[in-house]
């Protein structure tokens, strides 16, 4: 435990100048670097929000495909109870997945919005 505390203290001591310099110069030439490399000049919270939006969109497409597959299996079951049960499971799983994705999206938007509000 003592070694961990010493290591944390040394890490904080080494990183203190970085924190002070970052607070004094918020840009540090990143806009020029982003323009030359064509990587963009968005802030970190905006970049994280974009990544979250893309990930949620992809997960939404997966859920739609899952529900459509369940509907297709159900329509082509021809009265087979085993296939109907499988189809109901796919549709139910898709609906549960959609609820999870929507709640995760709401939480992520709240967190990113709070970070943007606190940093700007």
C-alpha cells in the first residue's frame, strides 16, 4: 500500500506541470496541427459525442435487422411452433435491445451535454 501511495504521489508530481501548462494555454497549437493533418479541430467532448452517435446509429440498425429477421421467420414459419417461438425470441430480444440502446443514448447525451456545458 505504501508503494502505491508513493507511486501515485510521484506520478502527480510529474504530471503537475502538464496540468498547469494546459490550463494556461488551452489551444497548444492543436488547431494548426489538425488543419495540416486534416484530422479536424473539434474538442474532445464533441468528438466523443460524434463517436457515441455513430455507435448508437449502428446499434439501432442491428436492432431493426433483428426485428425484421424475427418477422421474416414468423411469416415463413408455416405454423411450426418451434420457428414461431424462435421468431418471438428474436423480436422480443430486438425490443429489449432497442430499450437498452435508447436509455444508453439518453444517458450519453446527458453526460456529454453536461461536459460541454461545464467546459464552455
